[in-house]
C-alpha cells in the first residue's frame, strides 16, 4: 500500500470514528440519550487526530518526502 493510500485510509477512519462517536446516541449505543458524554468527546477527538494525521501523510506523499 502506498503512502498516499495510507493517508486516505487514515482520513476515512478518522471521519468514521468521529461520526460514530458523535452520533452514538442516535444509533442506540450511547449511554445517555441526548447528552454527549466524555467518551463521545474523546472518540470525536481521536477521530480528528486521525484526520489530521492522514492529511499530514498525504501532504508528505505529495511533496515526495516519504522518508522516516
């Protein structure tokens, strides 16, 4: 898998994690309907970190810098 593909996977994973966390109550897995709890906030923050990391990987891949 190329570096560019890894970036896209990280972005997609981050968006999915963030959306699932935010809408946990609506899909029936939240602890208290109508209240965004600390676990949901933590999940949304983790998703945002994955999205930012994915964009970072994409930018490095686009510039040609894939070294560690």
